[in-house]
C-alpha cells in the first residue's frame, strides 16, 4: 500500500508540474517550488499518516552535491560559448548577404526562394544553433520576399519555422550538449551522429518544396523578371558562403578530427564568430556589450532550469518516479524496439505541452538507464529523441518557433497561416524519425568511422 501511495505521489508531482506550466508559472521556479512543497508533504505524511516516503530535508539536501556536480561539469562550459557564437553570428550580418545572393541564384525556379531559406537555415544551424535568432532572422529576411513574389503565406511560414529549428539538432547543438551531459555519453559522438539526420531533414524539406511547387505552381511561382544566373552571381554566393563555412569547419572539424573537445571547440567558435564580425565592421564596443548581455541572459535561463530540474528530479526519484517509469517501460510486451517507439511517441506528445529542455532535464535521466538495460545504442536513441523534441518548437500550443515568428511576421500573417504551414513539416520530421529508426547506420556510421567500434 505504501509503495502504491508512493507512486501516486510521483504521478501527482508530475501532473502538478504540467498544470502549473499551463497556468503560466515560470518553469524553473515551478520545478524548484514543487520539489520543496512535495518534500514537505512527504515529511508531514510520514509523521502523521504513518507512511514511509523517506523524502525529508536530509534527503533533499543531496541537491547541493548534485548542483555542485552540474556547475563543476567541464562539458557545460560549451553552453555559453556556443550561445555567444550564435548571437555574434547573428550580429555579423552574414545571413542578410546570403539571402540576397541565394535569392538571385535560385530565383528563376519554382520554390526557389523557399529553397534559399532552407539552405540558409541549414548554414545558420551549423554556425549558430540559437533557435530564436534563426527563426526571427529568417522571418524578417525570407517571408516578405516570398510574399512579394506571390508565395502562399502558409508555405512561407512553414518553411521558415521548420528550417529555423534545425539549429537545435544540427551540431554544434546546445540540446545535444545538455543531452550528452544528462546521460553521460560523449557530446562529440552525438554531434557526429546528428550530422546526417540534420542534413537529411534539410533535404526532405527541399524535396517537399520542389514537389509541392511543381504540383501546385501557384503556391511558389517563379519570380517574374528574374535575372538569369551568371558567373558573377555564382561567385557572390560562393563569397558569402565562405565565412560561415570556415567557422563550421573550424568548430566541427576540430571536434571530428580529435584536435579539440566540444568544450574547447566552443571557444574556437566564439573567437571565430567575433573575428568574422570584426572583419565585417559589426563589432563595436556597443555590439560586444549587447552580445555578452544576451549570452548572459540565455545562459542564466538555462542554468536556472538546471537548478529547478535537479531539485525536481531528486524528489521525483525519492518518491519512486524512476522505479515507476522503469517498471512501466520494461513491462511493455514489445521488445526493445517497441519500447523505443513508445518512448518517442510519449516525447512527441509531451512536446505539445512542454519545451525540449524540461523534457530533457526531467525525463531523459530516468529513461537512459532503461535504454541501456535493453541494449539500445544510446547515440542512436538520443539523436532520434532529439529529432522528436525538435518538433516541440513547431507544434502548437507551446511551439516557441511559432511565437517567435508571429512576433516579427509581416502584417497580414495570421497564426492560422503559421499553424497550417507547419503541418507538412511536422509530418516530414516523423518521416525522418522513421528512416533513422529503420536505418540506424545513418546515426552510428560517422562516430564509428571517427573513433572505431
């Protein structure tokens, strides 16, 4: 009976968290506050109701040692560095030049402008990884241009939202850094494993745009009076691509070749982005202060979530949440692959209501041991999990990319346009997960080639 009531308490704790998030309470304070509240409830229950939860102030004080472990973790130093790199790249103005030149290069074909947005989004993803910045920048640069050329508002919105979120998957990815820390596996392996799935998503988006524009020419017509592609345009595109490409090679190349750890490579990226901004005349003292301030705000937000999630996960574990999750998953009669599918479906559903970082910090540490016991390749599982969580940015009602876009979208773009436009891209992400699930080598090949079996 005590075990059952313990499980009830862990379920009530999680449901309370979801309820308070819907009401609008800040996530970090909600997680930390619920941890304190349920510790108090458990103590009073043990004292007056003759239960035995074992969750008291002495148990909860272990959070101090856990937080020390978080703050002393060398891997997490990469977070502020990659955030700084992304914001500095946004300041450098490289994306604006790329949009102008790629629009000329792809301008004569149906869907060409949307393809240009995908191309820029992939490049931004590999050089910034900051979702808010990517979505806002692509909205400002791409949506007015597509609307001006009579593109469907739904397609324009869908392309920008989906492409802008690739930065959370394509390395250097902040999400993969946090996931690697939570499940204690190599961030470098995760970066390598995510390269092909991320590029595959970009390819799926491109194929969809070309096919859709061919079947329905009115949704993405070729611009009228577009200039023919010349050598000068090609050279300008090449010149625009070189700076971010060099930065990507410096960061990811140093990791993949074993020259630097992801943490060390993040410092290289931060320095490289600063040099690019300086060369382009975009690095004044005012700009530097602005970038540092934004980096501090974003990093503080993430680490506040770390503190709240650490407290929440400790109390949830003390109330038997880990045993409940492990027992429920191992009791499924589907085998390892069936359990993986169930977990991915749960993550997808939770993505409608929770941000990826809450799912990562709260659930992933409980799921990882189960996957290890079942013999699941963890790099493969984490990359699929990351692709699924990417949809949390573009699925209503909590998809942050949708609101980033709505905040800066041109007049006339409605939330209905954004919701309708994103549907095919959510389906494409489900297709990508299915492909990776059936062909694990897409994820596992590159890490094995780099480091051996």
